[in-house]
C-alpha cells in the first residue's frame, strides 16, 4: 500500500480534475450579457453582487426603490458561491472572552443577534423554498488534545447556561463523530446546517430580480464621487448617478473605495473535493453527516457534500497567497487530509479552488455609513448567515426603518494597520497560529504550517 508521503502527486488527481468550485458543476456559469450598458441613473447603487448585495437589493426593491447591483465579475463569482457550504452561528469571539471584556449582558446581546442572523437565513430558505440542498446537520467541533477539549467544554457549557444553545459535550471515550484517531472528544452544536452555496446564491439573486432589482455583471466601479447631492459611480461602461450607495464587496474590496479597503484583511480559503466515496467509507469517516471543524485558530473545515454524492470537501492552508495553479497547493492539502483520514489514501481529488473572505481588525462584522456611503463588510468566515442579514439591515437603514438597528452598526470600524494589509501578512499570521497551537495539539504542527514560528502580528 502506498503511504501518503510516497503518493505521486499526479496520482491524486482525477482525469477530469478542475480548478473551479465543485458547486458550479450543478450550475454552469453562463456569461453575463455585456452588450447592454447599465442605466445612467438609479435610486440605489449597490457595489458588489454577492449575497450581501442581492439581499439588500431585494429589500429595497420590495419597498419600491429603483435598485442597481453592480459587480466587477459575474455576480456571485466570489465567495458567495465558493465557500464551504456551512451555515451556522459562527463568531471569532468566544462567549467566555466577550463576557470578560464587555460584560455578560452585552455578550448575550451579540450572541442573540448571531442567532437571529442564522435563524432568519433558515426561515427564509424554508419559507420561500429556496432550492439549495439545505440540510439541518448540526456541527461537530473536534478537540485535538485534552487541553483543547477542556477549553471547548468550558466554552459551550457557558453558552448552554446563558444562551440556551442546544449542545452536547462529547468526551474522548464517547467520540464516534469522526472516524479519525486524532480527536479527543468535542462538542455537537445541534442548530447548524449545510447548503449548496451556488444554488443558494442563484435563488437569492432571482429573488432580488423578481422584486424588481437589476443585477449587472462585468461592470467594475472605478471611482465614486459626490456631486450635486448625488453620487457619481464611474465604470468602464459609463457613469451612473445614484442617490444612495451601498458597498458590499467584502473580500473583493479594492482601492477604488480606500476607506473600506483599509478596514479589511482579505483572506484566501482553499477547498479540495474527493471523488465519490463508497457508502461504507463515508459512514465510517463521518457517520453523523454533520459539518465539522476543530477549535484551533487555523482550523480544517470539512463535510460530506449535501447533494448525497458522498464526496468529502476538505479545507486547509487558509491564508496563503493564491498560486497561479492550484495543483501544487492541492497536493499539500491532500496530504493534510490524509493526516486526518489515512484511509482515504488512493482516493483522488476532482476539484480544488479558493475563495476570498475578509476579516476585520476587531474580528466583528461591520455595517454602517461613512461619508454618506453605506457599507456591510467583514464577516470573518460567517458569510452565509451574516451577509444576507447585514445586507437586509443596510437596506432598512437606507429606507430609514427602525428595524435597521444592529449591534454591528455601532459607529466604530477600526482601520487595519498598514503592515497587516500587506500581501505577506496573512500567510505569516496563519503560520504563527499553527505554531502557537502546538502546545495543545503538538501532533499537528506539520499540518498546513512550517516548523518555524512567525511573530505575533495580530490577535490570536
């Protein structure tokens, strides 16, 4: 039998291997019609055609506003259709940490709003029958050492006590959630789900268009100027006048909106997908068919595709600069996958891709208004729930509705220090995170990291 180290890299790729998201196979991309120029004026212009943009557009169009959504590429081409397909109540701030820093009541308030974002997404998918292979799966957060397990157990016991979250603490002796030897128990969070993000985005876009919004791709906004009480959006396909503007570009925010760009750290996330696994193999690996990750700072998310194909989607090497070709990086991710699941030796990869999300310096999502321009940005790996939630809140703010209130619009959006916006920062920080976790997960030092530590360049 081949070992993971001896597996020739060419042998791990299927003959039809693609460097595009697996999700797109169910939704072939038709090129946007670029023959018709966008209108010269609109009531509200939304820059960014992902989940945030089309969610805001739906709310505004339903209220009778003339809405134009502009995207530099094909709408939905970015992280909205490239993510891992997990839907949950994710936050980069542990509840225990927030309790200590802002107090119990405020911590509960933030987490209650996270629950609202998740629940509103679930209700919308079910009530409006958005066909996106939605499954209420629950999520298993694995512990990779006894120290990780103790930290997880304390965190989720607090959440169950103060938030009423439905969780199940799984000690090492009862860990049957993952067919891998490296896990020391973990936590099941019952109120989590999986979906097919490309189908989800398509349903959300169609919803906005049925309400009357226009969604136009291949129209990059190169500059926004304020003139005569209106905004002028300059594009290669002509200028557009708008009364209100919403920036909804998240990880794809560019220097054309420099104030927003200076408050975001774009992060590349990578995913590979295996060929279909035998039913017995899939059940042995992930018998609960949940979504999965661990509680390291540089975690490996994975799940079985919600379409029932028994393909494993595995994420690794988050934060690296995107290479020209993904084959070399996919080979390393394949080795990371075999570290957890050596029984997959010989299973080939059919897809590899990356999407770009964005973090903020304080690790909170943000919505608000700056210099008259509205924004909703910085979801910190929780976009499937937070993007439509803050897109809707931004639309309600434009409409002047009291329901626009949200803790994520608090007037504070700290800028990211210049070094942290450099190309080398995120790979260095992620390497540091992998090194820093060695004390609680020493076996994993080589997974997705070098052996050499990087300096602490940001929050951990």
